[in-house]
């Protein structure tokens, strides 16, 4: 019984320490250094905009973006 209590205590202490390590404050001027471009929702917004434009231009319906397409199939 005593060994089981000791194991639970060690495990709970390890989990608590792990949770506390993850919570560290970051100053606003340090956020730009820590931010990685590949972590963004859209890492390459320019490429996504061009792809959306090309898809919208080739689509016969007015569905993909904010503007309607011509549907000619040209690149």
C-alpha cells in the first residue's frame, strides 16, 4: 500500500512539474523571435492568393473566391 501511494505521489508531482514548465510568460517584444513562419495558419498567403485566383479564373461558376471566373480554362 505504501509503495502504491509513493508511485502515485511521484507521478502526480511529475505531471504538476511538467504542466508548470509549459506555462511561461512571453513578453510582447519576444513573440516575433519565437514565432515561426511554418507555424502560421497560412505559411505562404501570397501563394494561396495566387492559387485561389487561378482556380477562380478557371472555374466556370462563381464559387471559389470573391470574384466570378471566366471559365476559359487558360493558365
